[in-house]
C-alpha cells in the first residue's frame, strides 16, 4: 500500500481550508484517510503562526515508514525542518522576449559594437 502525505480540501466555497492527511495513494482527495496530521489555511497571511500547523511526531513516524509527501506538503515539511527542502526549477518569466527576439537583439548589439 503506497501512502501519501497530502492535502484534503475542507471549508466553504471560495474559502479554502485544507487538512494535511496520511492517505492511501489510491483514495480520493477528500475521501478516506488514515490519519490527520495538520492543517493549512491559505486565507491567512504567509507569516501567520496558524497558517500551517503540523503534528511533528506523527509526521516523522510516517516519513520513517516510507510515506511520500506531495509537492506542496513537501514545502511545508521542508520549512519545518522535517525533511530536506525540495528544490524546484525557477518559473519562466512570461514577459521576457522569446528566443527569436533575443537572437535579433543579440545580433543588433553585436552590429552596434
């Protein structure tokens, strides 16, 4: 049985609130879970103490037993120091000129010099 540490949605429409749960990888997002190990409230400011709450002793138990965290939960666990902080590729800048425009700009700069 593959076990995941993931978010389960709760809260009202347009007012999200998530429980951090240990669940079987095949169970639905808001369905059956094994244990509730924390909460995440995205409506609170990023520096608020209650934005993310974790039950660290249970999380360390599940991580030691092979539970895999999803990307978002892995960030929470990394910030809490329970696992190594995941490294993600930087997001592309949408407003940057595309490849051909960059090549033309480089050619113009080379011709001007």
